C-alpha cells in the first residue's frame, strides 16, 4: 500500500529552498563521500582473508550458531552453509550478527589464554579499523554509538545505494514543500533534523543493527504534515494492490494510515527471512510520532489547517472547478456555433486564468467568427499583452492569426508594432515585415507614428545583427534608409486632433476628408495599455 501527498499550487507558493538543499546534501554525500566505501570495504575483507582471520573466526561462528536453538540462529546457519563457511558472504553475515560481535569483542569466542591470541587480536583490531574507515561506519547510528550524539543527525544523510537514495528523495520532494510552506524555512530545517534524531533514538532502543537513511526524518515530515494541515484536504497519490490514482483526503488521515502500514510491514519483516532487505520500520514509526509532536510545538499561529488557510485552499479548489466547468460549456457552445455564448464563456475563462495561452487562443478564435469588433479587439489585445516563457508552435500559429486584416483594423497602431516584435520572436520575419510595411506605406500614419516605427525598426535591426541574421538585418536597414534617412525627418509630434488608433479609423471618410477621431465605444491605446499592463 502506498499513500503519498503531493504539493500543488495551493500548497507551495514559493520555491521550497530547504527541501531542495536537503536533497542536494544527501546527493553530495552519496556520490561524493560514500562513493569510495565499497572499495574500502573490499580492501578490509581482503585483509580479513589474507590475515587468516576467516580460518579462526568463521568455524567458531558456525559452532556458535549451531549451539543456539533460536530460529534466527538456525536461519543464519542455513545461510552460512548455503554461501560456504569460508566465503566472503559468510564473513559479511558474521560481521552483521551484533550478538556474535559482542561475544567476539568480549574475548568469549577467542580467549586470551589461547595460543595465537595476541596475533589474532592485532589483526582483528586492524580489520575493525579498516571497516571503520568507511563513511557509513563513521557516521551511521547504532546502539554502541549513542555517546557520539552527532550521529543522531548524520545518519539521516547516508544511504545504502542509488535505489535507497532515490526512493527517499522522491518522497522528500513530494512531502517537504507542504511542511516548509507551513513552518517556514528555518523551523522546517530544525524540525527535519529533530524528527530524524527522534526516529534514530527509537531505532536504537528496539534494534541492535545500525541505521542509515533519511526515511526516519521523512516519516517525521509526514507526521508534521498531518498535524499542521489537520482536516484540510490535501492531494494524494494512492496505490493499493493494482488500484492507483489521485484524490484529496484530510491531511490528518495520513498519520494513522502510515502508522498502520509501517507497523504491518514491520511485523511481516520480523517473520520474514534474514536474507531479505532490512528496513528500519522502528525508525519510521518513531519519526511519524515525533513529527506529530514537533508540529504541535512549532505550529505557527496561522497554520495551514486554520480557517483562513482552509478558506484559501477551498477558494483555489472552487477556482479550478469553475474553470473546468467553463471549459466544457465554452466548447459545447462553440461546437453548436453559438458564437455569442462561446465568446462570453471564453472571456470568463481568460479573466479567471489570464496566463493560460490556450484559453487566449480559443477566445481569439471565437471572436474571429463573430462580428463584434470590440470583442475581437479585446481578445487580440489580451493575447498581445500576455506573458509567456516559451514561444511554442501553437502560440506561433495564434499570433499569425493576428495578422489578418480583420484583426489589424481594430488594433491600435502601437499594438501593430508590438505584434511585429512578437512575430520576430517566433521567427515569422516575413509576417512581421508585412505588418510594418502596411504602416510605412501610409504617409499619414508614417508621419504621425514616425518615431515609434523607427524605434521598432531599430530594435529589430539590433536583434537581427546580434544573432548574426544579416539578411534580415539588411531588409530592416533598407526600410530605415528609405523611410527615415535622417533623424530630422522623423515625425511623431502630436497633431491638433487625436491621432488615429487603428487603420480603420484612419481610413474612415468624412465630409471634410479623413476622420482623425474614433467612436466613443472604442478604447484608446493608452486606456487599453493601462488595463493590461498588470
């Protein structure tokens, strides 16, 4: 059974710095410091064989196991015979038997009055020193190491291998942001270390074996999450036998579920064979309980489980649900060619999620199907003012739609230039030049917007030159030379009347010639720019 919470935008509103640093630290320790442990251990066991320690100790270990009537000794004896009584596996099995090691180091296996004791003792001390030189031996936590209190911290950053490290880091990345967002970075760092120390303390109370790994501290983090978020529902991934999926459950439910699962796994391991993987379930249970207590002690006044935070999370969920409903309704209206209804729904969507470029593109598409120029202008301007990180192919196609005459005639002139710059970013150079050329060929517009046009051309020329696109740069330079041979010829001085904001308004005939005004229902470039700048 697996039940893992994972953070979404309603949980982690800033980058989880401490969680990331913990992952980096564990990674550096494994790949930089522990990387030589296997060689050190190999060298130690080579000395064990070459010195003849195996010929002295392994037969006595076999006798020791045969003399004990308990099931664990019987299983170890079976493993010893299966591996070969003088093999490396047999030596490792003996070295991992804490009970036998205590007897051996107490001179009860090889006695002081035996011939060759001095030589054996010297070789044994050297072998112990070789094994003790590994990073794992120096910083792991065992019952005999409790006087070195720093081991209660360091053991959490050691791992037995890539699989052990990867599993722990995955859970830490999923769970850590919850608690870091709730406690803050400093308190989370302290809580993580304290939880790991408490988990290690319970382990040494119930087991002779040494322990390494971040799982005890991570279990403490799960316990903290459960208490800090209380009855607030958090997103979780579940896996029970062959059934898996995602759902939302009260955070507090994680604590009993994890405790029951860890206890059950511990009982299965106790009944299982010694040759299987050994997991420190005692440390996990200790971590879960310690994490719950630590969370109660460090819980901020405005904890995520409080009413205010619950209200925020609920609002986020309602926001998401509302968006999903609107998408279905808008797509249905568009499929029925109910353009007015589809336009209204997509406008609600872009107001709800102004950064979702797929909604902006859909809003523009339905606006193009309709006859309302104000709606089309609104859809086009929202897209032009949207911020996006990566110029995707879908966005490129959407921006090409803005070059249609139907769109250009409702766009303010400044937005024509913005469109040209956006098209260049998508490497649609020909389309960008068509937009600019339409303005350059109009003497009236070129006089009124000369400075803006020249600035845009200079910006494009600089960008092309910087990227080594000499052909495109020459095309821009030729237009600058043709239309703006000197700075003195640049227009742009404000005329007596308000300048035209669109090609449509500049071409509207009146009794006195070209109208330089627009209907009040259309929005000026300044007004529209102020609205979408934020």
